[in-house]
C-alpha cells in the first residue's frame, strides 16, 4: 500500500505533531510504502523508513504544482492530512480528493473546545466559513487519538466517520528508572504555550514553597520568547525564581536523563488530544500529574499518577499527594506506568491500527 502523509512542519520545535509523525512513520514505513510531505524548516526532525518530500509554501502556485507532481508520480492509495486551521492543510485535502484520492484527516486536538474558543470570532469563525468546516465534512475519515476527542468531534456535527487510534511511542528505545529515591526534582516538559497551564504549576509551587524546600522545578521546552520571559518574571514575582529552571528544548539522550532524574512529571494542561510527553514520562517509570484536559484517566485506574481537574487548587492538591508518597509507593506507580505504556501505547500498535484504517478505506 502506498501512503502519503502531509504535515505542515517537521521542525523539532513543532511539538507533539512532529513527534507523532516520526514515531508513526518509523513503524508504518515497515508496513507500507510511506511518503511524508512537508515544507522546509530550520531544524527538521529525522524520520526513518520513509521518503521525505519538501514542497513550496506559495499556495497560489508553487505548493499546488509540487503537490500535483507528487500525486502523479506516486499514485497513493491513501492521503493523510495532519493538522487544521492552516489553509495549506485544507487545500492539500481538496486537491487530493478532487484528483480521486481517499483522504484521512487528523486534527491532533486542534478542534477541541479550548482551542475552538481561542480567538473564536477573529480567527476560528472566518477559517471555518472559508475552508475548515468543509474540510472536516468532506474527509473520508477523521482520526481521533482518544475517545474524548472523538466525543468532542461528534458534538461539532461535521462528520461522524471517526476512528480512534491512540498515539504511541517506541517503548523499546526508552530507558526506565531503576532508582526511585527522591531527587527533589519536578519536571514539566512540553511545548511552552499558554494552553499547557504552566502558571498553575508555578502558583502551586509558590503555595507549597515551604514543603518544597530544596526542590527544583524544571521547565523544559521551546516556545515564544516573550511568553517564556513573562513566565520567568512571574516565577520571580511568586518568590520561586531561584527554584525554577527554564532549561530550553531538550532532546535525545539528554531528554531521557532529565525524565529519569525527576521524581514526578507535571502537565497541568487546558487541552491535549493525547499528550506524548505523558506517555514518555510513564515509559520512563515516573508518576504523572495531569488534568482532565488530557485523556489520561488511566493514571487513576492503573495507579500511576493523578488525573485532576484543571486549575491551581487541583494541581496543588496533587503535588501534596505526591509529597506524601513513600519512595516505595513512587516505585510502584512508576512500574505501573511503564507496564501501561508497554501494553497499550506502543508505536507498533498505533501503526498497525492506522494501516487497518487505510485498508478499510481502500476496499
């Protein structure tokens, strides 16, 4: 089977969507003839087991010309478009379907309520009217990464052909902690963006400052420089500047060392369609605190973390529960988390289910 994935950016700073396509591609490329199409960026991620193509960004001519050339050369069985709100995504889907190709759309959480509410009248409504609603309606299938995302997509009423396939990670390549003695390190690692709720973590740490004496809070990830600067100033104003380290983007071996040297991972997010960093933390054997804005109820049912309401108080309460844990309890939670990821969230499992969706469409 020949498959083309289009993703607007493969840059390592693009966050979870780049990680998703890299992990999916490495396994899906073993099962199919996989092509990934994107636009050039400063720091593109490496993706194995596929052919990469770069096309122009000029949607009026160059991008269409390049895309048509790729379709004519490859003649794919399936075109899979990743992301929403950019005109390029809707146009790639439209040009592909006009040429007779079956198309899957992965919104990657970009149609979730919190995202839809942001800049609703100034950006979302015009985009929906011009191209985005029609793109969702006309997709041959929508790929959701969780039942929560599927429910929210159904509530939009645009398209009910939705397949739930959770994201996955390459568990075999991820090291696991072997020592759960407290290091007094709390970790946030993700794209630094307003939707991630970092302020909740900072305010919770300020409230628990006396109990967190000697702890370090590491904020790892890329983001808009002005927003990161505001967060640093906010940490200073809360009196926790000296215990907060904004270390920038961390990848590769350095990322795994950072995970394994931490006692707990905290993602106090407003909205996640999956949250790959949560899966990575669990695979490393680290208990996780995240919110009901992310689809991780298994933190509670599988006893590997805390799944909270969104907000400062809930984050504070979860940190207090973490502080009350013994090291043996932290180890048990860490081992439970690793087992969960091995059983349910491997990239091999994700790729197999994705190929099943393509075959169903290609019949």
